[in-house]
């Protein structure tokens, strides 16, 4: 039992119950009972990390999430994140964050990663960074794909949060473990790209599976354009992300923007 993580999970369960969230979890038997694994999660809302921990509790496991430095810098969330042993991602020191994650995996931890790096405004699976695959290859642990659907209805980028009692249904599906090649079996970069492509394809299929049984009212902001919603298309969302990145870099012209962790 972890003295901080365990009670926080209890508190989170109480909050989720008060919100009336209705979870459907499938595939949680794929979470390993012991040993390290990269948990690769799609990213549609700010509460994804809370929901992603639910399947891991079947085996009484805890996930150490990789999260941006700004969360750790906050005077309220920072101490909590450190107590929970999450991993700080500092773009100016990306290699350090990466090595911390690999070390945690080798120690037998579950490390939560968002291969898309940022929230998908289209709610489709965006292009992936290769960091999750590289970590799995270097640490020689499996990647466990996981998709969450419905989290964007609670709180997502560009829309008001809905943290009251909404009775929102949220589906979580865990896929089968994906085992990486040995580090000496070919070129690391080439193998990481191939494994990343396989991971993205797998998660696209998992997402399509959970969407089949989910009601998608036409025109809703949280419904992908492909399913009749008003969310931007994947291409439109990528253009919005590119504009945001350019604006952020222009505001910090001297910042070193290394993406060693997520590239």
C-alpha cells in the first residue's frame, strides 16, 4: 500500500461517484500483475490520467504518469505529483525525463504516456511521438495500449469543464500487450518507428471498437466530424495545434525546446 497514492485513489473514487460518471471497462486483464510496462493512452481531455488508473486497480497496480513541468511547478499539484512518484517532463531537459521513465520501467513500474503529446482537438488519434516505443525497447517491457472515450465531455481544451453531476458514460478499453524487439535487433530508430506505427494502428482500432456502442448526438462539440459532430477534422486540429506552437515559441524566443522524451 502506498501512503499517498492509496488514499488519493479513494478520494478520486468518491468524486467520480458524486459526478455520476458511468464507466465501462474492458480488457483490464491485460494489465500485468507485476513488472514494468508502458501504458500508452489516447488524449482527449484533462481528466484522462484519473480515468486511466481505473483498469490498473484490477491488479492493484499504480501508474506513474509522465506530466509536463508546469504541473509540478504548481504549488498545489506539484507536491502531490511528486508524492505519487509521477515523472516530470521538462522540455529543456528531455533526456533526463526519458531516463527517469526508463529507470522506473526497469524497476517494475507502470509508466503512463500520451504518445500524442497533447490533447486531440479532433478527438481522433493524432500522429504519435516515438518516445513510448523507445522506452519499451530500451527497458525491454511491453506496451499496453489503452483508449478512453467520453473524457472529452467532462473537460477538454477550449470548452468549459463539467465537473458536476453529469452522469456521463465513459468507456475504457485496454488492448493486448505489445512486446518490443530486442535493443540489439536492428536499428533502434527504425524499430521505434515501426513499433509506433503498430501502436497507433492498434489504438485506432480500439477507439473504433468503443465508439460502436457509444451514442453520438449529431452536431455535438465532443463528437468527431467523422461521426457527425462539430469537432474539427484531424487536419483542421493539426493546423490549430501548429498555430499554438508557433505562438508559444514566438513568446519565448530563447527557450530551448528539446523533445527528447516525446520525439
